[in-house]
C-alpha cells in the first residue's frame, strides 16, 4: 500500500525526476512506494516519448515544393501601410461622425427652438406694411412656422432681434419710427422729379446758430492768414 | 482635376514597389524551411496525421505570407505562426471528428479495452490523444512545444510570450492530468 502522505511527492518525483531527501529515505524502507515510483516514471516516460514521436516528425519531401507552388499563386505580401489598424481607425471615425452628426443637429435646433418665443410680433392694421418692411431691413423676422427642417437650421440666417414679450409693443413703435425717418432721409436725398413726396413728409430744419458759428470760424481763419508775422 | 505626374516618377515608384516585394519574398523564402517544419510539427501534434498536418501547415504558411509585412520580426513571426498553426489544426481536427462521427454513427459501441490492449502502443497513443483533447488549449500548446526537439522551457516561454513560471506550471499541470487519465 502506497503511503498517502508521499503521494504528491512521488508524482512530482516521477514527473520532474527530482527526489527530495525525505522521500528518498522513505523509499529505502517502502517497497510499495518504490514500485509506484517506478511505474509512474514509466508512465511519464511513455507519455513523453509518445508526444516527442508525435511532434518531431518531418514533413514529406513534397511539402516545401507544394508550399512554394502555393506561394507562387499568391499575390505579393501586403505592404506595411495596409495594416488592419488603419482600416479599423477609419471605420471608427466614420461611426463617430455618424453618431455625433444627429446629436449636433438636434442641439442646434433645440437652441433655436428655445429662442423662438421672445421674437417680436408686428402690429396689425395701419402702417403694418411699412413696419414690416422696416423690421425686415433691421433683421427682425416674424416666425410663422414653429418647426423647421434640420437642413435649414444649418444655413446661415440674418441676425434676429430678440425682444421680451412685455416690450414688443414699444419696440414695434420704435421700428415704425425709424422707418419713417428712413423715408424722410430718402426724400431728402432723392431728386424731386423722381420722388413723390407726401404731405406728411417734413424737411429737416437747419438752425441759424450753426450757420453763424461756421461764418465766425471762417472769418477768424482769414484774419490769421492776413497777419504779416505769420508769412514764411 | 487630375494631378500631373511625370512618367519617370511613376516608373520609379513602381520599381521601388517591385524591389520591396522581391525583398519580402526573399526574406520569407529564408524562413520557409525552418518555419514550415515548425508549423507542420505543431499541426501534427494536434492531428497525429502527417497528411492533414501538411495541409494545415501549408495553410498557416500562406496566411503568414499574406501578413508577412507586419510580421518581419523573426520572434514575432514564429509566435504568430505557432498560434495560427495550432488554431487551424484544432479547427481541422474538430471538423474531421464531426465527419468521422457522421460516418460511423451506425456502429455499435466497442468493448472496453483490456490491460493488454492498453499496453499496445497504438492503443496508448489513442488514449493519449483522448486525454490531450480534454486538456485546455493553453496547456496543450505548452505540452506540444516543450516536446519538440530544440525547444527548452525558456524558448517556449519566449515563443508564447509568457513568464517562465507560467510555462512550468502549465506543463506540470498538463502532465499530471495526462498521467491521471492514462494510469
């Protein structure tokens, strides 16, 4: 009967061929363990020789010939630039772009959507046409459509004037006023023959005080020039 | 708009590419004999059949040739070749086993072998193969490589890019399992 406590040591000795002193002393006394060790060594030896015979064979004489024939049919080895990482990197970049593009569009349209409510509503009735034109000139746009396609949001637009709801009426009046002034300025610049001036148009008044100042300045300049000491 | 290239420049580029290809081909040819045998041995260790092992080794060498530009470092090439040969041999063995099972499905169970049968070397080899098939792939590869002539434990560790202790541990464990199944 094999002594149980030496079982692992016996297996290790059979496998590695290393025999420690304690096991060696035991083997001198125990014939059963000596038998076990011998049979285990024989088993490992058979395993090793079977494995060696299995893996150390040589290929047949035609092996290399066949291999060269196969290689000659192969296209040439790929160059180093065709590394699969390059392809993988490009694919990853494409996937990232495809993932981020809708996200960015949604964000942009979300920002525009949040800014839609405070835009001005132009007053109805008299002078609306004029005010609307002026508003257009200033870049104020009334929005009639709450939804816009994503493509349109990417197109650059004219700047918008954002007006709080409680100031929309005052701002509309301001816009109309500016429009009237524009009409006045247009009437002044345009020749009379080509322009139909309405009764409500007022021509700009120039004050006499401003004219007097200009004359005075001109006179002083003439005096300064006529002085004899100033001639060079 | 197509970019203009000098005719001489295109010819130079083509010539350089041809030279590089020829250099790659020469370099691969130098490794053909040594590494072809290595691939064959790994495959034969798995398959136990020389003809099948040659097929697998050829396939492994062709694959390595296609990837040779990225595998020019000799140690890297050998490690890659060992792995691909082992993997291809396992796949080949599995498909062959499935084919064999289909062909012999009608056969009745064979009687269990006696002690005399086990003593016979061919029977021992068969049982050894069964026992090896139950090993993990990692242990199996270590066992095959360490059984090859000229492969020390250190060389196997370098080939598989593993610590020496890991190789020793896997080898010991694999041999112990084999012995338990063959005892």
